[in-house]
């Protein structure tokens, strides 16, 4: 979801904003600007994601599962959520937190590697014709 699609902050510019009492978050740290190579790779990932969705969504695949190195739990991302997160990373240099999928069916999600292999297989089959 693009940042400008979010509802406006009702306290924007208000010196009495109640969130000011919360102060700065200790986990908010500066991210170095994204390098050109990282930017190019991210744009490629967005392009690949569109291809993967076009190929796999008609077969009932809802999105991608990512094994989280921090919590050691799988994270399930619907196509739109992952696209939104990658676009946010591209525009802001970081991803905002999001709610985890509610009671996802693991059989409806595949890994990025599976998507890549599937797309490669489709490409190889099409070029052999």
C-alpha cells in the first residue's frame, strides 16, 4: 500500500500530539541510503513477484512464505502485502510493521525459491515449443 494511500494523521502538525509523549522509539534507527545495486535488485524482485503471482495465483497459491531468522517462525505474505512491503522498502528504505496473516493455510504459500523454479520451468517449457 503506498504511503499516500494511508489515512491522514489527525495530529499532523499539532504541538499537542499525544504521540509526542512516547518519544523516539529505541528500535527506530537510521538506515543507510539504499545503494544503486540494492535498488536495482529490489526493482527486479518486484518484477519477479508480478510474474510469480501471474503464474501461481491461478493455481491457488496465495503468496510467499519466508522463514524468519529472528523469530525462527515462517511468515506468510499474500501477494499484495509483499508487493506493498517491497514498494515501501524501495520508497522509504525500510518496511513498516504489518500484521501477520491470520490463520494462514501453509499449503497455500510457497517459497521464493519455489516461485523461481516454477517460473524457470514454465520458461523452459515455452521455449522448447
